[in-house]
């Protein structure tokens, strides 16, 4: 697959976080509109450049011939989490306020300048 702006490891490796999501467009909106990501590929799967990382959003599926026992699906219980993305920011309040205004739903309010958790 030839993706524009895809990172190429010349030494070591890059990490891309893969999320299985119910709605690629809704998740894409969060990472692009709220966090400022850039869509590299719009769907099936969706690739997003987010600062110095990449995110893949896929609706799931399977099994596949190379993984006949594996199903990729979203969680059935929204209060059960099996994955999260940890973003370290220089100034919590500088990010928190505009992201909340844009519609980010935070699980915890920031208590200091070290971070918080949100649900998207």
C-alpha cells in the first residue's frame, strides 16, 4: 500500500496505534477536528497522522485466511476498555479547554498540568 506521508523506518521502527471502532467517520472527526490530525487515507482502514504518530481506525472483521481464529471487533461494553492512547502534552490546560469546547468528552478533569483521561 502506498500512502502519502507514511513514515518509513530508516533505523529502528515506528509505532502506529490501531483502533477497532464502530464508526470510522465519527472517530476520524475526533482525531482530526479536536486533536488536529491529518487524514492520510479516509477509510477501510482510515489512516491519520497525529503529530509525530499515526493512528489506524478500522471497523473490524475477520477471520482472515492468515488468521482463521482471530476476530477483530469493538467492545460490547463501553465501560470496559482494552486499549487507550496516551498523549503527553506540554500544557494540559492549553489543550484541555479548546478540546472540550470542540466536543471532547473527558472521563476525568485535569487536577494539575500532568494529564487526564477522555473517551471518544
